C-alpha cells in the first residue's frame, strides 16, 4: 500500500502532538497567526481539525481522553501514536527536494526540531546535499541579459546557498563547516 501524502498542516499538527498531547483548539491556537509556528505556516481551526481527523484515521494519533471545556463542550485530548512518532521522525529527517519548498516545509521542520530540542545538523547536511547539484547548476548559468526568470533563479540559488551555510555554521562545531557556495577561488596574489 502506498503511503498517503501528508499535508503540511497534518505534519504541523503531528509535530505538536509529538511535543505533548493536546486538543484541537490548543493545536489551532499554536498554529495561529503571529505564533512561533504560525510565522511559518498558519493553519486555521477547521483545517487543524481536519488534519487531526486524518491523523487519527491513519493511526498516527489517537484520542486519549476528554476533559471539560472552559466555555463549551468537552474537549478530546489527542496524543501521537508510536507509528506517528516514527513517521514524524522520518519526515523531520528528510530534506525537501525543491528550492521552492524551503520557505515553508524546511522551515517547519527546523522549527519543530528546535522546539523538540533535537539536533538539526543532520537535516541541514542532508538538505545541503540534496540541493547541491541544482544550486551549482543555477549558480553557474549566466543567462541572457534581461532574462528575469534566470536572474530570479540565480539570486534565489545564492540566497539558499548562503542560508544553508549560515544554518550549518550555527548548528555544527566551529571549524567543521564545509561551505557549499561555488564562488571561484580568489586569484593568486
């Protein structure tokens, strides 16, 4: 059976459940605008509940208990299952495959790993390697003057290279960083 492709909302909800059991309203609040995770991916309450339902159906989360609501009906507290924890760990350790996915998916993984107190160095190294060929190719292309698409791609490749270098420098011991930029070496003096 093929693995169902998870939405980023589902991964975000699962990541929060990996931190601690929670009810849907608390999960929605944690993914709201202006929150730490909401800065990366804002997920509205109906989508949080939909993601939670899918995670339960697929065995990644389970209803743990109910508790009285503060101003309404009882709230169901959900927790991550062992299967959910394994799949979350696998997803958190997997690099994204396209530069366009760095803005949300990679950032979401990095924030969830930091919040969990987990080392991000392996993901950063894998991410750098996964995009190495693409970034090198984009940085090497000169493109035609006035070609705004090639120019955008080169500038994005430079920014991504610098970002991944900065992440690696901040998450590894000093002196062990191998820069991935493809700038030509300085001419001999």
